[in-house]
DNA sequence: CCCTCATCTAGTCATTGACAAGTTGTCCTC
DNA sequence: GAGGACAACTTGTCAATGACTAGATGAGGG
């Protein structure tokens, strides 16, 4: 096992799984999941056209692996957060920093819904998502959580689909999102906005 | 011209464009845009495999037409609304009533971005979206609008991707959304929530 | 030394999108 | 009502892809 090194001279690629994953993320970020082709990824990695299938089974398997990795990354990202506003900020930052993951994570049509690793990672992310709001006073925690999630998710989605680029301008999207969270957090902690 | 009637005995289908559109919406709603095949749509309509391309150019053209139709429908839906909360409610209702349209509308990778009909319809919908919040006092109208849009869009997206089905339960999603809008509209009109 | 097994190759098949060329029917004009 | 222009549709074809099968390669273990 030669970890990390891509040794092209050998019959075995050495790290094909990772190479395919990385290339796939590039393609998806650039042209969307529809542009993803296993054969193209194989060409990029310099292996035969059927090699990627060995690691992921099929195209759906590859996308499922990406989604699972994405939910894991999201869970890790949220775990470091403090409070509702910060978690929302981190959510938006995750989406814009990992657009390919984000897209695939929320495209159930492309995924194998019953994949164990996917469901586990999703559960982990869901727990982190809920952990951010359980301590909120006044409002029903579940409703608050879904409102916050909707706000962050909606903004991230609209940003990634180029629907709010004018408003955000050159600002990092998570900074702009801070403006939006005022509507929620003002109420949550009792501090008036404006 | 035989309007509306699908006369199968003739060489000309009579209303192939509409038939293909309808079938495409069915497929997308059931299995997502990735499952869409022009040849399959042709089979469903009982025409030759290249017939759909005559009306839409190519696969991207078909999806672009669907997106344009979707933005038109959304604009019409919003136009009848009164106030911010009602428009949000209508937005969610549109998304859940027309899931195929909604999905395609916000998948820029699948669309021809410079299509005239698409950009026109999008502009119309955008204007309606903005019209709902221009009269709001206190807050910056643009920021308010984007927050409201993010909230509605995020909730609709999460609902369609089966991420909040537990919380919503058997309720019509737009009814559940009313609970969420309290966080925004309470502030906007000065009425305290809870 | 050989055996096992994960990794990768090579070949094949059905399906698809796209394109080209031809056919059919309709409508417009004279 | 004949002819021509044109839109609607068909037929045939090609390259690309996903999926599958069988086989080759090489690394590590007993």
C-alpha cells in the first residue's frame, strides 16, 4: 500500500478511489451532476473505463459516496459552532465551500436512499443541526430549528443557483447571511433588530 | 388546427409539444430530471424517437421550456397574493404543487441560461417576488425580500427532498410554513408572536 | 513457493442524444 | 383547385455512456 502517492507506473493506481472522488467533485462543481461520466473520470485518472465501477459499483454508488462524505463534512463543520447564528453561518459557508457535495446531498433522485453510510452520515448531520437550537427559549425548538434550517438552506441554494448574486455582491455569502439571521436571532435572544 | 384534440390516426400528432411536456413533468416528478429521456417521451406519445427534438431542439431545450413555463406559473401564482406571508405561502404551495417545474427551475446546469423566454419568465417572477416586500416598513426591503425568499425556498426545497417530512406530518406543507413565517412577519408588522 | 484476493483491464451490449436526409400533410397563394 | 412552401414527423446512423462479464496483474500470507 503506497498511501497518498499516485504511482502511475504500476498496474495498480494506488489511490484510485480518492482520485475518482476528487475528479468527480471538480466536474460536478463546474458543470453539475448531470455532466458526470464514469468513463470521463476514468480517463482523467488514467485508468481503464471500468475501473471506477470497481470502487463505487455504479454511477449512483459514486454519487451516494459523495453525499455521505458531504453529510459527514457538514456534521464536522457544524460541530464546532456556537449558537444558532454561528451554525447558520457555518451551514452557508459549507454549502459555498463544497458546492458539489451540497448539490448531491440534496438530490435524492441521484442517490441510493438506503445506503448505510449515507443514512449514518445524514443522521449525524441531522443531530448537529438539531443540537444548535435545543437550548432556545420562548419558541418551540423544533419549529425554530426548521425555520433556521430553511433560511440557511434556502439562501445557500439561491446563492449557488445564481439567484441572489446581485444582492450579495462581492461579499462572502456567509457575511451577507449574517444580515438575514437578524430576523431570526433577534427574536430568539430578545434583542431588538434594526 | 385541431385544438386540444389528440388525433392519433393522423400522421401529425396534433399536440405533440404539449404531450411531451406533460409526460416530461410526470417523469421528472416521479424520478427526477436525470431520468428524463427524449426517446422515452417519444415512446409514451407514440411517435418516432426524433419527434420531440423537433419541438424543443434537444434535451436542454425541453428542460429550458419547462423552467420557463415554471417561472411563468410562479409569477401568476404570486401575482394574486396579498402581503408577504401570503406570498410565502403561495411560493411553498407552488413548489409542492409543481415539483417538477420547481426542481428544473433551480437547476441551472440543466438549462440554456440565455434563452429569451426563460429570462423573460424569470424576470416576471422576480418582479412579483420583489413586489411583495417593497411596502415593508422598518427593514431594508431588499434584505427582507431575500430573507423571505430564502425561508420559503429553503423550506420548499427541504420538503421536496424529504428532509422535513417528519416535522410537517400530514399537514399541507403550506400550512406548516405558516408557523415558520411568524418569525419574519411578526417583526415586519410589529405584532408579537406567541 | 503457491494461493488467495483486491485491483484493474479488455471486450461487449443495450440505450441514449444528436444529427442528417427524406416523407407526409397542411395551408397559402394564385 | 393546382402548386408550392413549410411545419411536423420518420427513418437511419453515429459516437458516447452505463453496466456487465471474463480475464489479467500484482501484493501479501501461509
